């Protein structure tokens, strides 16, 4: 049996005296879309800091493709909460950032990212500055910057949190299509229950800080998810998650 | 569609400065008329308060002497400011990479800002003579610290998420500095530059005033000693024009260096 892409075993972490993550274990299979859902401030972003190497865990182990995660060979492409586009770089130069950091020449990086612009709905905006784009377009540019790095796994930190409801729904549909087409392995952090159910194969529900995994929920709904039969069953799963989230004293208590 | 909106923006960028400058032109014009009227009709002696028209005429009359003394001031200002800028940049980078340096150096620099120029300028001239050195030192004294503060605060203003992103891409510290912190500091740098360049002119003139072979500062001192208030004011006019030109030059450089801020006012987005 092949090992999962990413596996965390008993991860604990914190800042100073404050524990943030408490004995977190989870796994993400190859080509799987997994969401981490929890109340705000639960430590979802801390989890990403551990994965990207910005922090070291206090306890526990992290494996990638069965081998311990090497802090120097990062297999992740990370997309931060806000788009973090550099206002002084044109869109095309923003999307090549990851490749440039890897040491590629800018001209070569440009030829690599150029074919993606059409698919990401940004054709014709290569030479615009981020300030000239709408929120949804900026977010697509940020995702493109993440994808073109060619890493085996994507980490998305509340990627649509800052968008208006309509744009967010459009982006979720678009992301589902893109994922189906490319077969990305994705770990998504969100506090939007509907978004998690809409996009994920599996969902880990976290407790308030210090975060533990209180429930693991499979989402066996047919894709594409915006079809009617998927929508009706999605409501049951959304209710289940909301009940889990809104009853924090469920489970083992002291 | 985009082309036409760009054209409109371009046209507006030419029309706007005139519309915006009009109140200032009006204010200066009124001030000129009031001064002229007072000098003519109050019976005040022209050696005490010359009419502005007399200042202009005398400035034209003495244009060669004035120009002869303006060139050294320009040279001293630009050279002194360039040295000061280079030093401020080097120190800002050192401080950004070794934060303890900040705590060690900032108190020294702040104390340097408390030194009264009136007392320091003659001493510096006494130590270093009438050449360029004392002028560079005095200009550095007044402009180095503001530029250093502008740069270090600019680095600190880098968006946290951009740095986090670069870190996740595996960018080492120096790459994060070049790709994120340095460009983030540009607006702060130019804000500091606009203020400092005006200080630099004042610093140069003050250094010349304390002792120099040539320059607007020494020209002002000599004109005053000869009871030529009109020539003092003529030299002041030249230094004001010089300051304005340098100020405008910083705006131009900023436009060229930060093209992404074109056509927008204010902050991001």
C-alpha cells in the first residue's frame, strides 16, 4: 500500500505558555482534497506555519510520501490568506515569483507561466499591476503563483475569505473544476462550512484552542458538486459539522 | 476600452497640475502685490525692505555673480546629499540584518540631531577648512538620520504575508530583503527624500555661511555686510528656486521608480 502524501502524527505546538495544537493527527492522500475546519483562532494557520517550516512542532512527527518531512526540501506550494501579491510587480512577474526564488531566470519563468493565463481567466492582464485587478482576479493570480511552482501539494489558507459572497461562490466552482482537471493534492484551511463541504473529499473538524481533531468527516458526494443531487445531501453534512462545531463540550472532558 | 481610459488618464495628468497649482500661484501673486505696495507707499528705506521688483531687477543685474555662487552650492548640496543617502542606505541594511545595531546606534544618531547647527557649523569649518568636506558633513548631519528612519521604517512596513509567502518558497533572508523589504520601503524612502532634500539645501547654505570661498551662503553674508538687503533677498530667491527644482526632481524620480502608483491616489487598492 502506498503511504499517504502527507501524514501528521500527534503534532503539538504553541506560542510561549499557550498551547495551540494538541495531539493533531491527520493524513492527506494522493490527489485528495482535504479541509481543516475550525473556529477562528483555533490554530489552523499555525498548522500551515509548521508545514512550511516557519515553526517547529513541540511534539509529533510529519511525513511526506512516507519519509520524514525535510524542512529544507519543501514539497508544498503555499497560498496565504490575503493574496499577498506584490503591488510593485506586474501580474506576470507576481506569478513567476516562486520560480524566481528557486533560481530560475525571469525570462524563462515567464515562458512557463504564460500558458496558464487563459485557464485562470487572466489573459490580457499579464502586464497589469495588482491594484488594477478585481478581488477575484487577484485571488486567481495568487493561486496561479501557487500552482506554477510545480510542487506536489497545495496549501490554501482561507483563500476566498476576503471575497464577497458571489465572487466566492464563483471561485469555489472554478477551483473545483480546476482541481478535477489537474488532479491537485490540496490541504485547505477554512472556517466556511459550506466551502469545506463543497470542495472536500474529507474534512477534519478542529475544536477551539488548543485545537484537537474532534471529528473526521468523509464527503462522499458526487462531483461536480453544484448539481442538484449533490446539493441536497450536502445540507445533511453541513448540519453535522455545524453541530460538532457549536457543541464544544462534546467528547472527552476532564 | 482600456486604451481610451488610459488616454483620458494621461490627458488628466497634464491638466491637473495647472488646476491644482492655480491657488498657489494666486497666493504668491497677492503676496507679491502687497509687498510691492507696502515698499512703495509706506516710505520704508530700500536698504531695510526693498520692493520685490527691485530684488528681481538686482538679481538680473548681478546674475553672473549669483550664478557663480549658486553652482558651488548645487555641487555641495548634491554631493553632500548623495554621501548622506549612501551612508543612510548602508546603515539601514546593516540595521535590518542585525537588529541589535539599531539599539546601539539610534541613541547616538538621535543625540546628533540635538546639536545646534549654529554651534556646530563654525567648528566643522574650523576643523576641515573651506573645502567640500565641512559642507558634506553638515548636510549629512541634517539629512542622514531622517533618511535612515525612513528606510528602516519602510522595511518594517513590509506586508507580513508577503514575507511568509517568500519564506514558504524557501527564500533566504537576503532574498526576502531584495524581493520584499526593499521595494516595500520605496514609498517611505521617497517621503523621506522629499523632506531631506530641502534640509540639504539649508545645510549647504549654512555651511557656506559659516565660512567658505564661494556659495550662496557666503554671498548672503557679504551682501548683508554691505547693507544690500536686495541682494540678500535675491540670493534667497535663488536658493528657494533651487530647493523647488530639487523637490520636483524627487517627485519625478518617484514617478519613474514607482510606476504602479500611477493614476491612483492614496494607499493600496
